[in-house]
């Protein structure tokens, strides 16, 4: 059975330029533009914005 392309796997990269990433899934129907989440960056030791990279 093929993977569902409605919920693709996306990588979220830290905007603090530490190189840290999170991996998650998103729904393309609800969020067609790039995802931005505020999450904890353990390298920078603070909460920063994580932006979706393609």
C-alpha cells in the first residue's frame, strides 16, 4: 500500500542557525503554505521558530 501524500513528512529546521531539526507530518489541505512552529531548540537552549524546509 502506498504512502498517503495528503499527509507528507516534513522537516522543521531551527531559525537559530544551530542545524537542529524536528520531523513531523502535516495535512496539505489544511496547511498548504510552509509550516512555522515555535519549539524548543536544545542546542540554543531556548524556544525558537522552526520553519518547514523542502
